[in-house]
C-alpha cells in the first residue's frame, strides 16, 4: 500500500507494534539514543552520535525480529517510520499508549 500522509501511515505503524514487548524495546532504544545524542552534544564526541543511531535502530529491529515477527517499516517507509517511532515514544511517555 502507498500512504499519502503520515496520518494515513500511523495506524499501520501502530499495528506493526501491537505487542507490548516490541513497544518496550522501541522505547528503551529511543531513550538510550536520546541519552547518547545528549552525551555527544555535551562532550563533542561524534562517535556517540553514530552509537545513538545504532542503538535506536538496533533495539527497534530486534523487537520486530524477536517479538513482533515482522519486517520493520523502516525498510519501506523510512521517513514515516522515523516519525512514527518518535510519535509512539511520546505517546508512551505521556500514557496515551500502554507501556
């Protein structure tokens, strides 16, 4: 399917993260990525930026492989998927989506 907007894509994104363990590992990876980005900014160590990207995607992809048993949307919809990661992160943080 082709999505014409993020609003159309997001329900699909959420359906690909139906299992709680998948959402939890996504949240952990995103949290670690944010911490590493902050550390990169504070220390000026650019290697931490790369590590942040690896952690963010690595945790998420592991969740899809081991828990959800599906292919991450990142491969087909990279921008919408990244936007979905952060929207879901915020919704978990604010209690709108169950952690």
